């Protein structure tokens, strides 16, 4: 994340909605991380019957907030990746942009629906943290089934978001080696899909232990953490590439200029660094895209 922000302030690339959304996701992730300390202080990972009443109530309050933060963060991360695609495939007549905006809408709807279902999973809402007493009345949605539905939809979105750039990159007029290198960079998003798949057994295990939720929830909580961390990392990969390529090129060209100046070559006095100013998310892709479409 630091490298991503560095590329913006050093003008290696410009600010865009992909940056604003990933910063928002990171801010939520900080709160999400802090929630772990609250859950741990109130019995996370310990058997329910070893906790006092206040700890049990606070644990369920914390987990209630945990769900909302998770749903918000993962969907904003996906929104950031989609905004990044929209910057890369920037020509206004590209049909891919329509598909990307539709996907963005599906992701937004998915996020809002599950945030709403999470917030109002019980009627009354207070039943979320008082149901364990056996004295409160009301009804709740099956939280494990909701979690399973959410992860399955996310896996579908992840796979779709891996396919989208592949359909465009292989149409571009660039060397095959560069195409595969770029696809490898985007393909690292596959790790996000893998983590989502691993969460499924954790959610199923939680559904099998309703009497000891403070222990049963932990595998799902841990894999939710990993999913968000991997998501943030995946969204920042292109900027990490920009950072390293730009600074390596600058250093290399500076050394070349000094070497030519010392040798007294005619090119030494006229040498101009060729480090590109990256005004878009990936200049290599932009240039290839423009060449493919015959743009000047």
C-alpha cells in the first residue's frame, strides 16, 4: 500500500477511483484488524462455557461488527480492481467497458445486499448478541448459510474478473512474452479465489458446532483475514510493478549517462533519460492497446 501511494506522489502514475477505493478498503481493514483484539479479549478461540456473561455478549457484538466490516472491505477491494481495469481499457468505444461497468454494478449490489442481510440478520437486531441466553425472543437468519452464499458469489466474481483482462490482453499487439508476463501479474488474483474456496470448509465447520461458536467461528475468521490481506495485495500489484520498473530504469539510465559523460562520447552530452511518465495505470498495456486499434 505504501508503494502504491508512493507512485502517486512521485507522479509515476495518476490518482483515480481505483486508488480512492483501495484506500477506503485499507481504512476499513485497519478497523477490521482492531476488531480482532476486541474479539480475543472477549473469548475468541476459547470454549463458550469458560466465559462470563459480559464476555459472551461482547463477543457476539464484536462478531456482528466484524461481519459488516468484512463485507464492506472485500466488495470495495473488488470495486478497486474493476476501476483499475476501467483505467487500463480506457478507449470509450471498447465493449469491455460496458461489461466492466455491469460487473461493477453486480459487485455493488452483492455488497449492499449482504451488508443489509448482515445488519438485519435478526429481528430484533439485539437478538444477535442476546440469543445465547435462551430468554430473548425473535428470529434470525441462518448466518452460516448466508456466509456460504456470499463466498460462492465471490468465487464466481473472482473467476469472472480473472477472465475479463485475459480476453483483452491476448487481442493486443504486443510480444507474446510480454502478454504472458502481464497475464501472470493479473493471474496472481487467483490466490484470492483460492482463499475464498478454502473458506468454504471453515464455514461448514462453523455450522456443525452451534453450541460452541467462540471456537467454531475462528477458522472462518482467520481465512476472512487472509482473504482481505490477499485482496489488498492483489489490487496493488500493478503499482508495485510501476514502482520497481520506474526506479530501476531511472537508476540504470542515470548510471548510463554518467558512464557516457566520463567516456566523453558524443552521446554523453545529448543523452536524455527515457524513463516514461506513466499517466495511466499500466502504460505498456495502454500503448499496446492504442497500437492494436491504430491510435496515434
